[in-house]
C-alpha cells in the first residue's frame, strides 16, 4: 500500500529507474537512434542523388534532342542546296545541249538546202528526159 511520505524503498526504486534509464539511453537508445538517423540520411541522400541523376539525364536527353534537331536541319539545308545546285547544273547542261543541237540542226539545214539547190538543175534535166521518154512511149514516136 502506498503511504505518504514514501519510505526509502520508493526512493531506491526511483533512483534505480533513473540509473537504468540513463544506462539504457546511453548504451541502447542513442546508438539505435543514431543508426536510424544515418539510415534516413542515406536513404534521403540516395533519393536526392537519384533525383539529381534523373534531372541530369533529362537535361542530357533534351540537349541530345536539340543537337539532333540542329544536325537534321543542317543536313536538310545541305541536301536542299545540293539539290538546287544539281538542278542548276542540269539546266545549264540542257541549255548547252539545246544550243549545240540547234546549231547542228541549222548547219544540216543549210547543207541540205545547198545540196537541194545543187541537185535541182540535174533533177530538172532528168525530169525532162523521163518526161520525153514517157511521151515517146505513149505516143510511139519521138517528139522534136
């Protein structure tokens, strides 16, 4: 039963409890709490580090996409410039070939015109002879 004022056993129990408490605190509770805090710091640090790595990876991916876009744009521009240069060269070669063909055609026409003019007197004489032969055969006698 509890009496007031408490007897000496009560004070011994309180002192024993406090000694046990401080001993357990120093030998058990503080080290366990220290380990738990370190574990929490490591976990938080690992999460933070993972978040930093993830952010760096996203930044790198964005940079890669930006550079890839730039390279594609550059290659597209170079391909377009090359295509335009090729078309210009093609047009130049075609116009050069057309002018060369036109000049050859004009020379051939002049040559054919000269040959036709040179052959006309001979053809006209041959036509007269053939006509005379035809008339001679049809009429049966030679015309004067």
